[in-house]
C-alpha cells in the first residue's frame, strides 16, 4: 500500500479492537474480550487499515501475526489506551465547580468551620465557597443560599432537614477566674458575673437540669446579642457563661476555657443541616454536607476523650 497522510483520527472502537487483537493474537479471542462478534472485529480492523493505509496484521493458520508496522503501531496504541484509562480512573465521581453559598450561626462558623475550612478547599478546590452568618430573625427561606446550618428544634417546612448533633450545655469560664473566685460548687456562682446570650434561658435550663437545686441569681449579669461576644468575655475572665461542646469545644481543648463543674445537660435545640429540596442533588451541596458531617464527628470524638 502507498502511504498517505491521515486526514482524521481513527475511531476509539477500532483502536480497542486492534489492541485486543495484537495482545491476544486471535480474532475470536479479541471478539470475546470486547463482547463483540468476530465479524464486527474484522470490520473495525479493515476500517482501521483503510484509514491508516497500512497493513497491520496477516493471518497465519487460526491466528494472526502483526506486520512490523503493526507491531510499532500496537505499542503506541496500547500506551494511549492505558493513558485514557488512567485519566478515566482519576476523574471525580461528580463534577464540582461553581459557587456554593452556605449560611450558619456565627458561633458554629467561627469555632467549627473557620478553623478547618482549608481542609474542604484542598478537597474541592474548584468549588467557590461563600460562608455567611445568620441573625436570629433570619430564616431558611432566604433565596440566595444553597445550604443552611441552623441551631433550632428542627422544624423547617418545605426543606430537607438532617440533624448534625445535639450539643450538651455546661458552665464555662477562664482558668484564671476559676482560681480567683475559688468556684467549687454551683452555689458559688453568686460570687461570679453570669454571661448571657440574649436571655437567662440557658442558665435556667442548666440549673433546672441538675439533680441538686441551689439558689442562684440567674437573671443577674451581662447580656450579649452574639455568642462570640459571650465566649470572648468568658475567655477574658469577665464572667461565667453557658457553653456547648460544639461551639466551645476548641477553646476547651486548648485550655482557654474550663468546666467548673463536671455536670452537663442535653440542650433543648440541636444543629441541623437544612437544604432546599431544589438543591439536594447539587454535587457542591452534597460535597459540603458530607464534609461537615465528617469534620464535626471528628471534633466531637476528640472532645469526648478530652480529660
């Protein structure tokens, strides 16, 4: 045959047929390997030789042998197909790209997410993540967000709701304040400034959940509109706050905060993932949801073994 320049690339199916033939040395075995008929394999090989204007193999008895050109071409084709297989194997299960808008409480965002968010970015560098914090009066019906983390009783109509964790409550303060005031018993709380988020509800909840009842001036103290302000005041030794093991976990692990008493109670609310039904199948939403569940599980496990 007279060689001439190929005007277009051979089909992938023809290349796979030739590679199988070159490796197995038999039209019948190549057909079985590719789950094709023998005539289909022969057709692909004739098409390939016609496109290349090259004789690639010759029949010998019941088998075939490659021509010198066929041997050279077979090696190149095998490398290309193996490269394509590696590329296919390394593709992610889904396509992650574009923007993802997530809204969550300030304390959760600061104490849990912001401390570990680069781990998510390394895993999903093509997702453009936008984190926002919500106010008490904001709801999960805000149209500009794809996913919400909320601290609530879990009742959110027209949304998919999944509980992340129900935190436990306990008083927390700085080690310095604990030593200064010599707080050993709940009745000693009357010597300290109580720190509140919005109202005295959390302190009332913790005191009512204890086995022993002790008179504490629960309404006294300082009131804040943001949990981050409460925690900063507690870390700075300004008073004693009610904290949960999620938002306070890292500060407790680092020794910035301590528990004056060993007793904790389950909270009356929990952290939930709340997703609009229209966003449930979004790969970005699924990726962040799975990441946050793994991360939170690891942090809570670390808190559980903390002395």
